[in-house]
């Protein structure tokens, strides 16, 4: 990671994540439904090592310059699962989990989303 070339503000940072998502629709009552889903994919970062040079604004010399670097894993698992319940008054309630997992990275998130129509 010591020889990471610095990036400029114009350098893009991107990756690709092919994934497969399956889901369905289940009737809860005559006028309500639930839509569960699950997704699994694999992420491939295009730029594993990314560096960004910076310094403090009131320093005139480059002696105080620092470089912030990130080292990404070669392959990341991208998983998600959730369900949204739709009710007869056009309101909904959803619960979802999303995770990004590799040998050095673990990101987990849970979200709750509700809509009440009036």
C-alpha cells in the first residue's frame, strides 16, 4: 500500500456487482399483500488501491502533506433480503437487510420504511 499513486478529484472510483434477485407476492388478506425478496451478488472493485493526497489549508509547504489510502478486497459478497407489506388503504410497511462482506470488510444495515396514505 506504500506505492499507491495519488488520485485526483477527477479520477473515478467504480466497481461492478452482478447479482441475482428473487421475489414474489403473497396474499395476507383479501386486500393486503406481502412482497418478500432476496438478492445475492459478487462485487469486483476495479481499483483495489486508491490514494488521495491532502494537506491542511494554512500550510504553505508540502512537508505537512498527508496521503489517505484505501485497500479494497478483490471480491465482495453483496447480500440483501427483505419484505414489504401493502395494505388496503394504500399504506405499506417494509423491513430490509443489506450486507457487504469480504475477508477484511463487514458492512451490515437494516432499514424500516413505512408509508401512510391519507
